[in-house]
C-alpha cells in the first residue's frame, strides 16, 4: 500500500434497525484501513449524497434486507488511491463514482444485482475510504464537483432508468413527461427529459417552488394542493392525449392521478411512496382500463450509468446536478439525516468527506 | 355487386346496454346487404367466436364506450366476396380473419386504435355478411377451419401480444410462463409459450382440468383451490427465481399471488378480472417491492396478428386453436351466450354462420 | 363536392424513364379534379420539396419500380378540402403533410409498405390537388409554413428513422452522431441529434459550409477534402470510442471511413450513394471486424412521422427545417429539378403550389 | 488451497503467431498451479471444444489482438475446486462453463468486453486447471456432459446472439431462418430456431449432409453446389417474402446470395468468412436496395449465455449440442486442430481433459 495512505479511516455504521432509537443508531468510529482485494479499488471518498432510502434503513422501514452493522451511504464520489493486482479498469488518481447495485453491470436487473446495493446489502460510502470491486465503479463526469457527482449513483441513475430503461418507450424529443415534487429523482428526471427535447409537467405542493421548477425547465407546473385532480389537468395540458412518462414517487393517492394522466401505451415508473400508504388505492385493473404500463425499478445498471455520465458531460449547462445550498461534513451525518428528513432541502443533501 | 350476392343479410344487434334485460337485448333481424365502400371488402362470414367482452357489453358491464345498436361479435372468419375499387390487399375468394382493433395496424396502441374495436365501437361479426376496411383484415391461416380461425382475433392475439409485445421481454425458449385457468387467452398463451420452447405453469380451480392442461403442454398445473398460496408455490417450481411472464386474467385476489410469483424484471400482463373486484387489493407499490412490470393491453396490432398467423401455420400440431365441442348456429346466439356465461365450456365457444 | 373546388387541376407527370431525354420527360398539363374515394381525403397542395430520388426517377436511375406516367413528388403539404364518407381522421380545413410510404403505418417496413411510395409507386405531390388515403396523411406541425412542412415526409422522416428506428440504439443525450454533407437528411439528422442532447460531427467538402454547419449545432466539422482519412479523425474526436450513429449518404468510399469511425455496437444507417459507386469497396466482413451494424432504411412509418412532428412542435427553435432561399412555382418544376441537380442549394429545394 | 489440488497443471501455449510453423507453435508443458485471486475461481477443466478462431490464431490469420504466449482455448467446461475470499457466485463442486468475453456481462458489447476473449486476449481453456474471474463463469446446464457443455461458450452463444440479440427482430415461432453448412454456429442456430417454433432452410455443399440436417430439424435443405443461386431459391421457399434471419458464415460470395434471400426488414448476422475473401463483393448499398440490416457480432454476453443455458435445460431433446464422434485428449491437441482443419468433422470437435 502506498506510503501516503493512512492506517485508519473514519466510518459510520448502522448499529440497529428496529427503529426504536431514530438516527441515534448511527455510530461514528475510527476503523482500520480496509484491505484491498485483488480485484478491488481503494477509493478516498470526497462526497456522498443522501437518499430517502438512507433515512428509512436506520428507522427500520426499508422493505429489503440489509447487512448487520452496515456502513450506510448509497452514493459516493472519490479518487482511486490504490488498486488490486488484477484490476484493469482503473489506476490511482482516477476520479470515480460508485455504482449503487454493485452486481448490476448491464442488461435487466437480476436477483443477484438486486441484492448488491451499497449502504444496505453491502457497505456503503459514508466513510473516508472504501474498497470497492473494480466492476462497481464508473468514471466521474469531468465537469462535476465530487458533491455534484455523488448525486448520480441513486437519484440520477433512477431517473435515467425511468426514462430510458424500457426499449419500447425511451424518452424522445416531443414526448410529455410528468415529474412529482422536488426530490432528487424528480429533478433529475425533469432535467434529463428537457435535455432530450421532451416537454415536462412538474407537480409541487408549494407555490414557492413553482418558479424554481420553471427555471429548471418545466413547461408547466401544477400545484397539487390547489389542483387535487391534477391528473385530468395534466392530461388536458397535453392536448388530451396524456403523458408518455410519469415518474411516480408519492404512493397510492398520487398514483390515482397518474393513472388519470397517463397516455394509452404510456409508462408510469414506480419509484417511491413518500406520500405514504392507504388502503383505498388504485389496483392493477387500472393498467387495463387505462391501457398503460407500470414498472417498478431499482436504480439501474452500470451500462446505463456510463450512458448517463456521458450525457452529463455532453450537456454541462442543462444537466448540472442540483445540490442543496447546505452541505455537511462526515462527522455531522446525523444532522444531515435530520435536515433531509425535515424536507427543507431543495436538491440533494450532500456530505463532504475530507 | 356479383350476381350471387344476396340482397339481404341476417344480423344481430345489441339494442340496449343498461343490463336490465340480460341477453334479451340481443335482437336478430334481416337487414339489407351492406354497401361496399371504395376501400372496403365484403366478407361472407363463416364463423365467429365469443369472448367475455361480448357477454358483458349487453349486460352493461363493459368499461369502454360502445356504439348504439352495435352489431356484436369481436371475432370473425370468412371469405371475401367483393372488393371496393381502391382495394389492393384482397380479392374475391380470399379467406380472411377480422382484426379486432380495426385501426391498430402496427406499432404501439394509440387512442385511435383503442377506439376501433369490432362489436363495440364498430359493427362486429355476428351477421352473415359484413363490409370491413381492407386494412382491418388478415389472411386466414391455411390449415384452420373457419371456426378455429375465428378464435384468433381476440383470444389468440391478446395472448400473442402478452408474450411478444414488450421488446425487452419477448418470450424465449427456457423462460417460465404462468397461465390462469382455461379461458381462451390462457389456453393460447400456454400453446404459444410451449411452441416457443418455454416452460408453463398453469393454474386451475378444477381437478378435472389438470389432465387437459397437461395434454396441452403445461409442465406443471396448480389447483388454486387446493393451493391458495399458489404464487409462492409457482415461484418454488421455477427454482426460486420466479416467472418471466404471468398472464393475469382473474383480478385482485389472483394478482396478489401473481406478484408473489413474478421474477425480478418479469412482466405481468393484465388481461382481465373474471374473478371479480375487491377493495382489499394489491397496489402499485408492489411493482416496486417486487421489481416487476405490469402491463395492461387491448388485444394487439395487425402486424402482430400476421406474425401470429404465420406461427400457427408453421406449427400446425402445437398451435391448433381449442374449440369447445359444442358449437352454435347464428340464430342460436343467445344460447351460445348463455353457454359461454355458464362457464361449462372448454376452449372457445364458436358460432357457425351459414 | 364543395362549390369552391375547381373542376380541374394542374399536374406534372413523368412520361418516360429511359433517361434519354433528361428532365424533359416531365410534362405539365391540366387534368380533371380527382374523384375522392370513400376513404380518401382531397388535399389542396401548398408546397412540395424535392429529393435526390425525385431527380433520378425521370433519369431512369432509380433502383425500385415506379408506375407508368406517375405524378412525381415524394413530399407535400396542404389543406384538406373534402373527405370521403368513411373518413374519420380528417375534416375539411385540416392542415396536413403526406406520408411517403402510404402503407407503412407502424411497426417494421413490409413489402406492401415498401411498394407504396408517393411519386414512384403511387401518384405524388407535384400537382395542385391530390386525393390521398386518409391513412396516408399526418397533421402538419402548427408552427411550420407549408414549404417547411413539405420537407418532412422524406428527408425529415428518414433522418428520424435513422436515429430512432432501432430499439437497441435510439439516439440519447451524450451519444456521438456523424452526418455527411448538407443534404436534407443530413441536416435533419444533425438537428434531431442536437435536440436530443447528442454530440454531432458533420463532414463537408466545402470550407464555406463549415460555419453554417456549426451554426446548426455541429460540435465538430471535418472537411473530407482536407482530411481524407476523416474516419480515424472522427473517432479520435470521440475520445477513441467511436460514433454511436453514422448517417451514411455517400457510398463506398465514404463507407470505408464510416467503418473506421464507428463504435463497437454502433449503427451505420445506409441512406444513399450520392458519391457514386466503385468496385473497390468495403464488404460486409467489415461489420464483423468492426463489430457494428449496417441498416438500410426506406424513409419511415406514420407512427414515426407523428412522433417526429410532435418533436418539431415541441422544439420550434431547434428543429426548424432548413429551406433553400430560392423556391420555385409549380410550373417552374424543371428549373427546380435543374437547381437541385446542380447542387448549389443549401437546405431543401421547395416548390410553392398556388 | 485444498490438499487434493495438485501443485502443477498441464497446459498448451501459442508460442508464436507468424504462421510460419503451422500448429507446431503450440507447445505443451507442465506449469505451476495458478494462484487463485480474491475474486477468482479455480476450475478443474474437463473439456474444451475447438473453433475456427482457435485454428487461425496460431496460423497468424486472426484479425484481432492476442496476448503473447497465450493459453489457447475459447471454450471450456469444468468443476470449481477452490474460490477466492471475495467470491460469492460459486462454491467448490459447482459445475461451470466459461464465458468467452470475460468482461461482457450484459447489455451491448463494449470495447472492454471485446478485448476480453479467452484464448486470445486472455489465457484460455486448453489446460488442466484455470483460474477465472467469478464474473466470467456460468452454471453448466445440468443435463449436459462436459464435452457437450464445452461447445456452448462460443458456437452456442454466437448462434443465440444472432437470433435473440436485436430487440426488433428476435426469432419467433413462424419466422424463417437460414443457416449455412454444418459448422458449430450453424447447427446451434438451426436447433435454437426450431426450438423456438421457427422454420429453417439450411444450406450445404454435400449431399450426404442433407439427411443429417433434416434430422436436426431443417425444413428445407439447399445444396449450394447444385443451386448456386440458392438465395432466390430460398426466398421462393418462403413464399416470396424472404428470410427473417440469415446466419452468414461464409463470406462475400455467400453474402450475395444472402442478400437475394433476405426479407425486407430482415437481419443478416455476419459471423464468419470460411469461404474466403474476394474483391468482387457485395457492398453496403445492398443493405439499402434490399432494405435489410447486417450485424457483425462477437459471441455474446453472460446474460445471454444464462438465458441460453436455461433454454437448453428446458428443451433437452431439441437442444442437445452436436459433438463429433471423434474426441481427443488434451495432449493430442495438435491432432485435434488438424482434424478440425481438415473439415471432416460433423458437429463440434471436443478435447477431453483428464
């Protein structure tokens, strides 16, 4: 190992996930520098960004399995400082971003890929150094800061997959795309759709955010508090034809509106449920009556991430990731979680790792 | 018009759809021979087959618009007897089957295509002669009887679209496909899947039908009355990986099992709801937790129907449509509806039109 | 027929195609107003645009069959003035553009679609009025002039199909696209690629055109006279990876360079051969050694044309068709052909039809 | 390392590739047992099969780069005997087949994937033991012998990719597929096409092979010596429509016939050139005049190989690999190469490794 690599690292762990102690189950400690396996790359992490998923893992609300005492952090950007002897993809000095599903290299998601998420199944990015498989890293877009780049692995790639992941309905110029709110995936979807020449209807519950969404490129913004039947309204805005893509992040109540807005043969990508659950919910028969497709996705593949990074480099003005003005240091992780949990942010909440 | 074409035809009409008079709203009468437009083809119909949709239109339960006093019948097979002066696709003597969505020629379904269904939006096939757009007919597979061919436009094409309609998950040899019961779509899906080298798990509620399903090629048959948690059982039969395709015809209760059975990245095609509705139903969040796609479809396109007919001709032994042993004459239509409604049939109920 | 529709029309015909009399085989005459079939739409044509194909049909160099004495003109834009009694898609007053392959509605091209080209197999647009199947027309983008719109059916749609016609390699933001010269298809491809967020390398043989191509959005312009090995140079510009899409219009010599420039898994769309033939040409083995795909296309489908028109309406600034500053009247058709043949134009040569 | 693993292995190397000494550049020696990296799997190889590529590497005719002194062998089947500490996909005792392009996991081929072929860029399978990345192995179909399984990585997967690798034209029941001769890829393509319900026209130059090809399922066999214009003849057999898929293995002369036989929108997959080169060859303009696609491929991805292995297990009767009746021992490798070179074999030439 190179002489300038320290002997120890700083690291967070999720020490319990029964949800009884809130974010206090997050523990910060000094740990030995990880060994670098033959096919691994040691990365000095510079930044991570937070996702809704990161919050609900310590709260015990995450619906998938996670490893005990896991290092949290789904997203990360850093610099390669050492490589194992079999590594061919990277060399020290390379700037990299982590891939979320470490085993989802290309093609459709497999069970193996689904069980390889950073900060859940596998140790994540909220630490000063990490050893990752060389397969699980992607070159960082050269025009981004580490904090900006750290927003790509989850929020960015999920939005990209939503818009490009189904061969029969990849976003094209002229299509209509609906995004919901100002979470990370939604903002990326808005930006990717506009960069592709599509038209975007964005929803929000806050009149202050209307302008920001328009500045980001939204052609129309609907306030769902003022227009609870925004589904019909959105469809009207498309000339009665409906939306080609809806990025559904909010859950059953929102889904009923999405079904009212979707075009025949359109695709609703099911990303999240931040609006919570309810018993009185639309059922799958509505896919039949609306002749649409609903698709649940888990982030995306490395091949898609490489395509996305290339798009970002080629469109630096349109595709600059939106980072909240408030960033946190690694040791302030709990404050960062609380801030993200409060919903006061706009854009991604990032953690700078020195 | 050729001298051997009669001046009048026999025809059924759906005279009301408020559901108050059951199948008695179906009226039979003599009508003048339809005029043949410049781009139309006059077809002497030889057979039609019945679909669940045909039953619920007169009963007032069909969720889409239908034309007043429409001629029922979604499916038909016959012989061209005259063609309009602009017709190029057919000539008298050609054997044809009708296309269900008369305006769905190729590519994804559009609103225009969705509003062009025979026996609903447009006059259908339960009459002795009909004039159809030359665009809305397909050559009959040469190896089928008219009754057999008349099962293709709805049940056959819906199954084909379910298995082949999504580029990213077309059925291939070795995939696992689940079909439900012994309705027309389900039997066709079983046959198409087997002809493609896939493996099929069929469900049924009747122990007598197990053998017939196996004779049709099912690798495994699950009795959902004996195994109410058939979703988990089906997944186990695939080695724990799950089904690539599920043809969902039964509604919410069944859908919960389908979600338990589906593979990551698998596709559940939503075809029907013969098992009825229920409030306590799975919601779209289950697409996310199961990482699958749900797709509502309306039959399919002419391009798909031509592909399907070609497959049937190429595989005459494996892909012979299953027609119930009891057939009806055109004037016995109400009896045919009652018989289909009773659920006593196996395979498609056909009407022979002399 | 409405009282304001004249009894006669002005019309060009291609009276011979043995090539012995140059463009003099084009004859102009007054003809009776066409009858409007039951499924047809009568269109007052306002503009047509010329294509290379239109030139070589009277010269006897077109490699496909054409009808005797055909009305030339592959492209047209106009206003509906009357509709047949079975027409449902249009009404008088609608602005329309013609579809090139009148029978290519959606899905892959079929022999039937390939044999239905306007101005070749079927009577075209170089006349004051034409009766077209209602299936063979598309709504005109509302923001275009008739001359602009008349460039869409061939040049526009061919470029769109090249970039979007293969599910596995639809143009996305960040991809690299190479276009050749300043013909209609090439300029549209440049514009569509830029509107989709892609990067474009354009080639030209004329140093004066470099600036115009850059103004249209080209990221790089290569002069093939100065850089005969432009294939390697283009590949270098992509960082050594190669082009995702090449729109090949020039023939064997150019194709050798395209093969040197293409990316592994990239697609070269074969559109034309304006650079002429040569015996010493690359062969198909080069698809293997370069691990790429070559795809010959014939314009595109109505579904694709509708998508393209929607893209144009949504991106009025980026996707304005480039029309040559010199336009012609219908009676000046031979001059228009000579002008197009001279190669002095930039953008599409249009014929205004009063 | 487990006590029963020997200290040394037997191994072939390609000691030169200038082609001056024929197969004598293949050298056999004892070598130390390879170390097993953290992410590697040590495989006791039981069988390998030979490919045209393996022959031309020592002869200096292979058009891609190869590593100096490389261990030959593109294909292999064996048993896992030890795993590195980071390995999760396999455990000792697992039966495996090697993946040809060790870095082509899923999605389209990349430069990285193209440069990772076994027996060329990377050490191959003609040795008693090998250490492979856990990413570069696939579970062996349970119903095959090692020799049978060793035919899958190159010949099998290439055929599978040809038929399934392009989303817009995956082989379906009823399609027409043309295969050429009795090489490994061609026989697999015949078998896969028949298992999928397609129709197959096979060509051969030998009247004795007609019956064998029919026994393998070919619907028609054309002798290209008796019918030099077999392209037109094949098209006629399809009813004049043409072939959906042609697996082109023979080079320019054959390609001219393939172009005559292909359907509009059909795909010719360019696999090889066993018939040699010629200057007078069809050019890419023929993709335009025939409106078809030509696609060069390099074997396929791990995701495709897993799909293929699943298809083989599900269709054990139809998809049994055809192994030549003569097999060789590892030390007889040169004889095996000579035998394969002589062209006297039918089916794959396999090497049994004790």
